[in-house]
C-alpha cells in the first residue's frame, strides 16, 4: 500500500515519497489563479500547513510536484519568489523584546531568500523591508503566512505582553498593506480572527473564505475521497477488525465525520488527522486522536482559565448563533465562547436557518467525548473522579455490581463543585452523570426511545447494556414512592429489552436533595 501522509506537512516531501495525496488542486487552482489576498480559518489538525506548502510548491517550482493531479492541465503561470512565514515558530517568548528579536530575525531570514538584504539586529528592519517591497515589480512576490495567530494565543493571559506582540505584528501587516502592489498572491491561515492585529482592516480586499461554500471541502476528507483514496486501508481495517468495509465506514463516519465549515451547511468532512491515525493502527480501534494532539488549542484553553463553560447541564443541547458572528473579526475580550468553540472545532454548523442563524452542535462522537472531558474538568474543578485504591468507573460498570456502580456515582457527585453546579432537579442529575460517564470514556445515550416511552439513560460497557431511570426527591420521605414509580416505568415500558447480544441490567435510582446523593436504587 502507498504510504499514509501522517504528519507530513511538506507537499514536496509527500509527493517525492509517493504518499497518498487527496487531490484538492482544482480548488487550489481556483484560488491561485487570482491575484488574491486570502484568509482561511480552520481548527488544528486539518492540514492548513500542508495547504500552505502546496501553494509554496506551485508558485516556487511550477508543476514539478503536481504530475497527474487536476491542476496539471489547468496551470500555466510562471514561477515567483515565495516568502513563507510559519508563525507557530514564534510561540516561545517571555517578553516583548524577546518576541521582537525572534520576529524580526524570521522576517530577515525569510525575506532574504527572496532578495531582501539586511544586517542582523537591524533596528529599522520593518522600515527597510517596506522600502524594499516598494521597489519590486507589480505582482512579483508571493507571501504565505501560516498560523498567524500563534504568537497572540501564546500570551492571551498576559495583557501587556499581548498588546506588545500585537503592536509589532500590526506594523508588519500594515507594511504589507502599503506595498500590496508587489504581491502576486497572499494567503494566510489561523484558527481565529483577532480584529486588533490590523490585518483584517489593513487590506482593502482581504478575502475571508472560511465560511465560503466553494471551499467547504478544501481541508478535510469527504466520504467519497476516503473511499477512493484509502480503499486498501479500508480493506486492511476490515480484515484487522474482522468486520465488513461498510461497518468500518459507518464507524469512521460516527467517530470522525461531520465537520461543516460553510455558511450553507452543504459540505461534511472528516478530520484528516484522526482518519490517518486510525488507518495507521486499526488494531487500536476508533480512538480519540484529535483531542490529545490538536483539540486543546491554546486560544481555547487560556480563554477557559477566566471564562467558565456554559452550564454542564447544557452539554447535549444545540446552540444557535447569528451566522455573521462566526465570520466577524473580534478583539479577544469580545469573542463569545460559542464562536471560539466553533473555531476550535468543538462545535460545527449543523444547519443554517432561513433567518441566517447557524445551528451549532458536536460534529461527531470523537468531539463529543472531547467536549465532555472539558465539561468534566469544569464540574470537578481539579478533583479526581476516581478515589485512590478503587477501580475506574468503566471497569466497575463492566464487571462490578449495581451497588458498586451507584457507589461510584455518589463518589462522582461528591467530587462535583457543588457551589457552582448544584444538582437541583432530575435534568441536572442526568446531565451531570452523562458528562462524567463520557469523560470516563463511555458513550451514554439519553432519552432513548422505544414504542412505549423514553428511558433516561442507556450505556453499553463491555458485554453489558445498562438502563437507568432517574428520579429526584426533594424530601427524603418521597424516596420510596419515587423508586416504585421508576421501577414501574422500566417494567411497563420495557426499557432496553430490544437489545441483542448484551446482558441487560435495568436500574431505578432516586437522588435525594437533602442528602445530596443517590439514596435508593433497585436492579430489575
């Protein structure tokens, strides 16, 4: 089988090593043929750097690396000097002076490859760079900026440092603005849009394609692209897991598909990083690869230091937001949490209403689990869910008794920051347990329908299928009556009884407000 492009962010290296490349060059051509100034925002691990490298190869070396790709029959432009700036290399600094040194040295080295001559430690480098750019021929230089926001997100929690870094970056972008005539093509990527960097206001015609339906599949794999380009790996996964190719595709879709980045909600794509990691080691199953490597961007994690998540009880709810909010540039202090979660990849566009509201939700199971981990951290406020010397909750649910499971539930309730997140009704009780179960690597389903009603929560662990029916007692005197009602509901409505191949365990539980724990339970 052809090698997987796992971790390869250089287009030339990928092509030279004959690694699989999902051909996006028809869209690359659509962008590159214009004398454009373009910005694209996407979450981490979606291939932004590979895309930037693709533009670099095209403009610097022509069609050398593009044999047999769609663009080969379309492109007829000449080559250009290319300046590629990867701002993720500028994340390590402790002061404005240190950032200034690193930043100006990067500019000196990268622009010198295109003919800019400047001594090291030049105090007026930006001014000299501006003079040099002004002397270039029209449309003679290509500038590519990858992860422009990386230095800013590195110091979000330090306002003075942030302001100093922002000021230096603004000077550079204003210089590009004043000399835009020499630029044949400008392309920039990032995760979010900071309005106070001058970049989004500096260029008169900077085109933001982040929500453009034409480019909804520019990054990420479509289902058809996976079937076409990774057929051998689908067969290998099918053989390894001893299941059908159709089953592998269904589970890939359930775990890694569902990302939508366009304002018409037309395109759904898979996270490339997760798909490639699965194909590389199908024997490990459908693991959560995105959260552990790219799903904790600094911009979000630092935001959450001073901003709480929405109420964990709202974990499973869809959000609605004006579509214009997703595409607007904002100062960091003004970015809403839902916007930030969408830009970071936790939420995606599920649909767009007629009045131009975006309905946001989790794209897939991998991200839903990742979000539950964030919520669990918020609920527990740094405490450990697992008491030392006890088994993990997933192990207890796979092997233990109902008494042991309920004991773990009560341990979890005791660990919750009760001042911030009190359990006040049946809904909050159910929502918090849902979050904690997902945070413990299980996938509970809530409000599971059958012909006679809806069970509160069901979860499969190992060879077992648990069904839970919750009741909330404001007074201890109500516990026995509510327990009897829950038992009757499970029996009369046959919750979970259509499950095949698993051991069915039906449990009625009553939470006591006065004692702040599950007071009574019964296994059917």
